[in-house]
C-alpha cells in the first residue's frame, strides 16, 4: 500500500544539509576500459577497483586489450588510497602474479577469481588474500550455501556476485559472516538496487552514477541517519531476562524479540556430551538442589551430574541436542546460530563431535562459528570446512587483527570497548564517530564485515547508529520495534507521477516481524514520458533509515478511479492514491 503527497506539503526539502550514508557500501570501480582506468584514480570517489590481470602481468579491458601494467596500477592505487583487487582466472597468470609479489617484496595483495583451482592455489600463498567470484545467479538459499562453501575452501571472506541476486540472498550470505560485493550494470537504478540489498561493495564502471545515487539518498535523510544496511541483532547467550543463559528458553525468547542470531557457547562434558555454558567452572551460573552455589567444571562432570543442578528460574543446562531439536520451531526457524567453540583444550574431540551433530540435525546452513583459540582453526578446517568461522579478537589487538585473521583465513568478530575502546585503535581524531567510520572503512577495504561485541543497553545506540554490521548484545530487545526492511513493490500504477522529494507511505517490516506503515521520500533516478524510476528513502526522526530498491511508477489515469479494493470511487484530495500493479489499494494521508 502506498500513498504520495507533494514535497511542498509534507515532504522534506532536497536543499537540506547532506548527511552521508553511514557504513555505505564501498564504491568499487570495475575497470572495463582505458577511460575508466584513468578516471578511477582521479575522481576521488573510488574506494576500491577491480583490475583484470592477464599474461605478462598486464592490466586489460573487458575485451582483453592492454590498458597498463601491474606496476603502474599498484602505484596509482596506492597514491589514490584505493584498495586494488586483481581479477585472475588462469593458474599461469597466478604463477606470474605470485612471483611478482615475492620478487618485489609485496607483503599483501588481493586476488579475485571464479576459478576454484586459482582460489585454492592462491590461498596457499601467504601474500595473497582471496575474494571468491560467482559468475552465475545466486538467488536462493541453495545457491547461496554453495557460494559460501566454495568461499570457505579458499578462506575468502568476501564473495563477489556477478549474476542476479536478491536482497534476501545477500542478507543471508552476510548473516554468515561474509561480505558481499555485487556487480552492477553501472546505471543509477542498478546501483540503487545494490545499495538497497545492503552489500559491502557496489561494483560499477561509473563513479559518477554511484556518487549521484548516494548523494540523492543522503539528501533525503534530513536530520536522520541512513545506514548502508540494517544491522544483525545478535543475542548474546540468548535473551536472559527470564531464562538462564545458553538455554533453549533463552534462545526462544531471543527469537521472539526479533534476534537474527543467537550467540551461544559449547563445551564438552566428561562423558563426551556437548552442552551450552559460557565458562568451564559452573559456580557463576548453577546451583545445588538446596539452593547453594554449585561447584565443579563442565569438563570434569558428566551430563547426569550437570542435569542434577539448577540454573536461574529452575532452568537446567541445555545440551546441543536439545537446542538443535528446537531449531525449527515457530520462532527459532529463521535464526542463525553463532556458536563459540569455548573448549580451551584444542584437541579435535569437541569439533569432531560437533560436526556429527550438525550433520545429524541438518544444521549446516544455519551456523557460523567463532573462537578465540588458535588450535581450533585447524580442527574446523578438517571437520567443518563448509562452515564460516571468525576469529574472536580483543580491541587492543586492533592493530594486527587483520594479520592474525588472515593467517587463519578467517573472518573477524572484535571486542569494541577494551583498553580505551574503539577510539584507541581506529579513531583518527579521537572521537567515537571517527573510530567507527575508520573501523568500517578499514574492515571493508580488507574484505571483512564489521562484527563487534558485546554491547549493553546503554551502548546499543552507538552500535546501531554507527553502522556496525553484526551487533552482539546483552539487550536483544533493543531493536525489536525498529524497521529491518522496507516492503515495496517493483511497480506502482499511479494517476499522477510523483516528483523528487514527494513523501509516500509504504509498508515496512520490524525486527519482530510486524508490518507497519512509514513515510518515505521519493528520490528520482530516471524519468520519461509515463514512468518515473525512484528509490524510496525511509528517514525516521528516531532510529536509523534505509533506502529501497528501485521502484517504477507507471502513469495510469484510471488508477485513482479504481477506488480502494477496486470497489469504491475515492477522492484523495491533496494526496495521490497509488495502486500496486495487480492489486488496487489506496489510503488517505494521515493529518
């Protein structure tokens, strides 16, 4: 349902001060020809660029014609502070590239390829970071899982999508700790669609169109903050207001509150059962039947002994079997389980048993892993190579966290507030805003999404409004009523075409899954006789805003006469009634 009014009445003026999109997708230049190559370094817009690398280490255009050599591209990219990604599709070219890096003392370079052979060989080179490219369409869960599996094989944290995809597919891939860069056709509508999907990189041959679209969205924000993507709400140990941490009840309550993920901790008992608890010593969370504080360690107790103990409100310790058995419940069925492998004993026993449980309950597409322990990465690679994993890191490791994660070919999930917090390691000018902006830019250019832990209620506003991608929080209720996505149609038939800056009412979906009507501003991308293509920008006074995919308005003078439900002849006065193609509905603008 959609209703529009003129900018002069209820809409915001386009002359308002521009506020940049927070955590906006990188402008990634697709160097398709010599003109794009030359423009890439001088326009001051590009964050990254993809260079096609051919034999003889030549940069070539889309047709294979030489543009420049590798040394020239590297030098110019460094000067312009552009992250260079080299597209290599041949193992012979990879061999040349590897030799060049070694002979010239290059410590790090980024390669993208759709060739599994190239990606696997590149992953064995300690100088090369790999991005995995998918040339075909990735439009559903199965194809997304396939892309994630192949990316995991070569330790790629960024997946480049070269074909068709959907907002839901991108959100799923990124929910499992990956970053998505999306190839576009370079048009304003294509770029707007990519931005609405929440990708980490918009690949385009037109920097001008990227700047135009992002500026249009920014100018629609007014005093609001538009985010590059809705954050993931990660419930730390579940929702523990009622139920004890790491229990089935806490997980269910988190799902009811609108959590996208639950972060839970697994450990191995003395009799080799997998249970959930944060610490090995039980006294902080468990009680004897008489109410006194329990003692002992998970690793030194049997499951039967642990089940004799109580937790908060009479809860019992949960097993992984119990959690997985409940995973397809009404509320839990859409959760991603972010599972921390806690066992300090890094023998392969826990990971091996865990892999068997994942297979038994068919949970491979619902899980992502995190761990502090170096020794577990080899175990994960051996038994759980299909599952994305991120290194848990403290803030004071911020200076070298990329190097450590790269050595494991893992993602990063970092503490935000240790030893001076974010400002101590990423704040260029010592402010919180600078810190988050710098962290996002650093992570994104290096192929990582920004996942941070652990936020309390008092700090959630910073996490949300500064564009953190994955927010591990002790307050999973904070985002419950925030808008997570905009529910717009591809086309609307209208009696009168909207103008830039007009206000429309559209449906939006909250984290809890409820639908509500919100105001959005029309920002025109293209117009011609009878049609307007626009992105709709939701910019609330309180909370974060989002931009929609491209919507096409089609002029149809009969649309306003159809009436609501196609039965009534309704006059909407100053507001224009819009009718969705295939479904006619209209709503009066609220006074």
